C-alpha cells in the first residue's frame, strides 16, 4: 500500500522536481523551466494517469485562460502604472516626499522599506517592492546588503496580497473557496509576523537590540497601523485591497508619528543619514496630488467597485461570460469577468493618472510596449505554471501528492503546510505560482485529515512569506537594484535565519491555531 502511494507521489511530483532542478541546478530561466514542467505533466497525465489527450489539452487551455485573464492582465496593468510614474517623473516626487520627514535611518527603513514597500507590493508585486525601496535606501547611504535584507524581510508577509491580491484570488480560484473568507483567514495567520517584521528591520539596520531604544512606540505604530487595517480590509472588502489599505494607513500614521518624534528627539549620530533637502521646497500640494493620482484612483476605483458598494459592484460583476474550456470529467465553465476585474480598473487609473501627468498618446504606447517587453518572460512563466497546475489537478496528480503527505504525516500534516508553500515560492519566485502549484495539495490534505480546508489552504499563503525571502529571484532583483554583484550567496545565507525562523513560527501558528478557524468561521 505505502509503496504504491510513494511511487505515485514521486511521479506526480516530477513536474515540481523538474522545476527545482531546472531553476536551482541547471540555472534555467523560469519561463523555460515552467514550459518544461507543463510538458512533463502533459505526458504523465496521458500515459500514467490515463487522461485522454483532448482532456489534457483542454486542461492546459483552461490554465492559459486563467493565466491571461485576470492574472497577466493585472501584472501588465500594475507594472504599466508604476512604469508610467517613473517615466513622467512622478515617482521622484513620491520618493522625495517620503524621505523629507527624517534623517534617522531607523525611521527611513520603516517608511521606505515597510510602508512604501508594502504599497508597491500591493500595487505591482513581482519584485517591484524589493527593487524600488532597496534602491532608494541604497541611494540614501544604507549599505547595499542591509538595504536588500531589510526589503526582503518587509516584502515577505504582504506577498499573498501582491498585485491587487492576485495570489489570493488565484488560490481561491484553483480551490473553489470564497476569496474574501480566505483573505480574512490569511490575515489572522500572518498577523504575528506582520507585527514582528518592522522590529527585525530596525534591528537589522541599527546593529541589534540597541537600535530599538526609544523607538518602540514608533515601531508599534508602524506595525499596528498595518496589521489592524489589513485584517479589517480582508474581512469586509476582500482579497484585492488589504495590503494597499494597510500600507496607506501605516504610511500616514508612521509619517505623522515620525514628524512628532523628530520635533521631540535629536537623532543620534550613530543613526543619522546625510540627506539633501534642497529640492524638497519645490513640491507643491498640486504636484504631490498629481504624482500620487494613479495610485489614488486605483484605491478609489477598487473600493467603489468592491462588495462594499453593491449598487456598483453587482451590475459590473454581472458583465461576464462563462465558457466550457475543459472537456474532461467533472468539467465546469470558466468565467471571464470583463469590467469588474482589477486589471481593467488599474489600467483605467493608469491612463487617467498619465493624462493628469501630461502624457501624450505616444508616451502611453511607449511605456506599454516597454512594460510588455519587460514582463514577457513572466507572462510565459504564468502560462506554463497555470497550464501545468490545471493538468495536474484534473488528472489526479495533486490528489496523489496530498495522499502521500497524509499517509506519512497524518494529523501532523499542518506542521508541514507552510513549508510546502515556502518551497513553491522559493522555486518559482512567485507567490501566485506557489498557490497554483500547491493550493490544491493543501485542500486535498485538509479533506483527508478532517481539518478546516480554508485554514490549511491559507497556510500555503503563509508559507510563501518565507519562500519569498529566500527566493533566488528576489535576491537577484535586490542585487540588481543596488548594483551589487556576486553577493547573492552572502545575502541568501544571512536572510536564511529569518526565513527559517518564520517557517517555525508559521508551523506553530497553523498547527496550534486550527481551533481558531472553527471560532472564526
């Protein structure tokens, strides 16, 4: 019995094993590795799991459809909007506004790495929230390694709601769970780590516990003003806005407290950064508003079209088309929501914001072309990973992977759930990819051991936090942003202790917090 389960487990895991070997061993790029994984899954589904060719092909097509709409649409829209603000110079104004408040490196790492980094993760994701804050900190005089490490810590926990919540909405889609309930459970699980992360960032850049002296109220403000709004946004709005709302609240509260702190405390020479303030006076309220306009519009449009405003949400959500793509057993229609989808709303906000920033038609075309070229490999990766996951799910490969873990771990399976999610993100560099690869593994395992399925599926997202810190792609993005060459190994070894500690805490949260799920749900 065990031998057969183990053999089927290894065969079912082969596409994932290929991804690990291809990315970490052969050093292939993710888009090439993901196509290989899709091909392996396709061949195995036909010859080992006896899946008809037409069924395997249509499963891949459904994966392509899910990848393109809404995932790729959101990716392109978010990165296009960000790139547009860089092109118009609005991002320079935003950077200067954030750095105008203090010259204390402990405050700056929170404002830039935690608050602004969280905002960028919620807006764009896909490395933007590491590249931009790390480069800003480096430009201000932080050591490149410290800047990268701080941003890796900051970027971990918001990953599940990156790119307007696309990892969570994707996870809800592949597991057929309610995205709002799932998002709420995720925020409960990750709350302790969200609270701790700013403390670790300050200690990292200030030489240890001594850097916390006099900063505890400030850091608590930064942490709590992020954690509480994120939980409330997930509970009452859904998966699209939690990190954006949380980061905006945290930025406002932290900015205000930093101004108060600066008036009543001298900055120790040990933590003082030399920052030029000559250009700050040029930023008027009008310029600031125009610079932030694309992001303000995104916030407003997503809020107005959310479930909080039924008169707008319901008519827009009704504009959809259901298509029967998968042609095998247990098929169900795939639904395209045409207007009330984050990608469309972000694109609209980007174009309106660009017009306010005096963009011409040729500017929009240029930035869009550059964005598509920039994200082309990521798009291919999403297509390959989603197609692979759909084939594995419909063929029964995911069920066989879950069956093995259940046989081996039994009731202790929840201890391993975050580690599985972390593995997916470490390999692919993407929280969304991890959700697609392992979301159904967690779902099947929960059903097998009688655990709460939403709680255990959410644990996969929790694990992506640690995986995101360790991911070679994340580290490479940070190194590129800070013009740091050949230090990937050193950064990996230094961030590993944080990531592994997070995984241990996550395992404890998931295993011992299972009763919370029954209370909450």
